[in-house]
């Protein structure tokens, strides 16, 4: 069974998200690699300081390992200038193999592929959402009709209590009755007007996607 345009788009978005994760991981690894030579030299310096202070015995094998780590880290990086406002302001050591250029290019490729797909299949993507949007509109219409109806019942109950308290000459107790805010009354009135005057506007979609029959519903 052929996949829909929406399913294809979700697949492409998944590839973009995966590429974003890989690019972020590559960037984090690159930032860590920039500090690797300094850490290697620091470990060698710390070894010599501890030996000189008598805190440990010399260990030729460990020293050789530390020196090889320093040489390896130094060989893996290059020094390049850092520019600020078009002028060299500093220098940094970088491991070009871990710079993440490949991961960034892969991300840009996935993003470009997704954009091309959306440009080519926009009509299909929009059309495939119409059914779900109309379903949401119908459920909203049902809920609003119920809300308007129960609001009338609520108002009648409030009126009944006011009437009873007035008969008992205890009008001051009516102050204990709940009140709706002006904003609540206005919002409900606007929903009620829309239900009667333009129910198609309840559909959460662009109006040009509505068929004439849908707009008249």
C-alpha cells in the first residue's frame, strides 16, 4: 500500500531530527577535542610534579604512555586563527577530523530534501488533513452547542435561587451566588454567534480548502 504524502513527510522529518542529533553530537565531540591536547599535557605535567614532590615513584611505562598521548593529540590538531571583525584576535587548536562538517552537510541535505518534498507535494499535504480538521470542527460544534445549552440551564438555576431569596427577603444572601466574568460572557456569546452565523469557520483549516458543501454546512 502506497504511503500518503503526510507519512512521507513524517519520515523525512524523522531523518532531519536524526541528522540534527548527529550534528549536535559531532559538535560536542569537536569542542571536547579542542581541549584534548591541553588535557594530555596537563596529565604529563602533573605526573612530573608528583614525582618531583615525592608523592609517587617514577614509572617509565606510564611516562612513555603520557608522552605518546601528548604527541598523538598534538599531531591530530592544527592551529588556526580566530577572526573578530575581520582581524585575527586569537588562535585555536582544532581536530579537523572531528569538526563535524560532514554531519552538518548531511543535516543540510536532509533539510533541503524535506523542503523540496513540501514544495512539490503541498497540495497533497493540505488535502490529506481536511478530513481530520472537519472531524475536529464537528466535535467542537457539538461541544459548543452543549455548552450553550448548559449555560442556559446554569442561568436559570441562578435565577431560581435569586427568586427564592427575594421571596424570603434575604436578598443579601444572593451575593453568595457565583458570577461569570464579562470576558466569559463575551466569549460564550461570540461562540454562540459563530455557531448560528458561520459554523464552517469552526474548522481549523484554511477556508480555501473547504468545498462549497462544507462551507454551507
